[in-house]
C-alpha cells in the first residue's frame, strides 16, 4: 500500500495513473485508507485535515499522483426566478451549495427542502457529482466536521451575525 502525504488542487502529471472516486463528505480527511478505481489501496496521511476537490491529486510517496473525482450522489436541484435570494437563504443556513448560472445544488435535507418550498423555489431530486463553493473564508471546512458536528465548508462560528442567532439543528 503506497502512502500519499501531500495533496495539490491540480495535477502535475499529464495523466494520473489512478483515481479515487469520493462523495463530498468522504473528500474531507486527514488519515484514511482509500481504494482506488483499480482496486489498489492507498494510505492517505496528510499533515492536516484537508478538503479534497474535484480535479485535485494525492501525491504518492516515491512519485506519481492519484486523481480525486467527485462521486455521483443524491442532491437537490434548486431553481427559481429569484435565485440570488434563494442562495442567500441557503448560505445563511451554512449549507454547502454548488452555484451555477441557472440553478443551485445542495445535499438533500428535509429542513432546507421545507424552507425552500416556503420561499417558492422549484426543487428536483437529482444524482450528480457535488462540488460546492469553498466560501469566502477559504476551502477548509471546520474541524467540527471531523467529529460529525458540522457539514459546512465555510468558516467557524466565532464571529458575529449582527445580533441574530442561528439554530444549528442540521
């Protein structure tokens, strides 16, 4: 089993020889054994917990790269004539969101679905790769995610929200 101790957000090799296909949650790791598409196993041992992005690579000790591919997963497609307003509400709930010109993609969540229905969004269940925005605070998800407490990509909650509170009941 070859170790990978470094990650880059783009390939240096013309064609990485191996690929790992991971869903959004599995792409957040520090130390873990992964199975490549070929069946070969890889020990990921990164210096810190890292969010692996679609198109990034794990660098193998001794040379070579393993491409990171976003797996297809169950998502909710969000469309609306007032998409910026809908995006604001999703962001206000610290929900990971893939932003495209005419639609948003989020993980399926019954609480967010209810809120979006109330706001008049058109919703459709889809199965696609999920590559949400990293956020203004960088690509690191909070370390609380490692312990199952948080599922957002953005920033820690040690900041002010102008006097309003958040009920984090995800």
